[in-house]
C-alpha cells in the first residue's frame, strides 16, 4: 500500500477523532410555586457552602454518547426531607442551569439517581447568606448524619476525553511503525 494513502488515512482519522461537535439544548422550566411546593417535587434539599466546582466528561464505552456535567462539592450544614453526610457531590447540567460560585452558600434541591445526587437545571436553587433563611422556610431539618471528606473524588473528574488521546497515541505509533517499514523496504 502506498505510504501517501496511509498518511492520508491517518490524517483523516486524526481529524475525525479531534473534531468537536456542538450540542444545543432547548428546554423551558415550569413554575413550581413556593419553596415548600418545590421540596415536594425533589428527594430533598440541602443548605451549605460550595467548596469546589469541577466538570466531568462521562461516556459509555469508547463510542458512546458524551455528557459533560458540572459537579459541585457542598459542605452541608442542614438538609430537609432526607439525611445526608457532611459533604456531598451534586451533579448539575454543564451547559445551563444555576451558576454556582465557589465559597457561596445555597439552598439546593436534590434528586438521587445511580447512587449520587443531582440538581436539575429547573430546580429553584436559592443563594442564601445564612441558615436562618432556610430554617424559616422548612423548619429545623436534619444535621449531617456523619462527618465525611469526599473532596478526593473531585480529583478523578476531568472534562477532557482521555479516550481520544489514547486513540491518537496508538494511531501515531502505528503510523510511525508503518513509515519505518516502508522506509526499510525502499532501502
């Protein structure tokens, strides 16, 4: 096989792997009413400080659909409708939804799915400066059930598609091997 054809195939494969596809989301949120009515729609609510924010790319297999989520580490001071630990990671939508800021305190409505917590872009998250505002709405609620440190889980989250880098490295090694082979045959 001609080296030029192999090089072109490698170039097109490389370009295909690193092309970015833009996703568009169209969604409108229905009004949920009062904070108490909103609490009935979700598995619970937590009040706490956002300690860390990090994106994470999730993909089923090598060619599955990619979904980027924004994860927030919350130091929980109080919860309602369910007990939670002192720190939880809440997945939120990456492209739209509430714009959380590190160091600020929020009342976040949460749902539980696949062993983790998430916050819908349509949930009425409220930035609050003190716990008294939340207890006026929902009562005393629950203290964290146990003290935990889950910040280490944030280290393993990445917005980069590592599969693409692995595929590119393999492609480069194979191309270099074929190039050397073709070069040896000519000499």
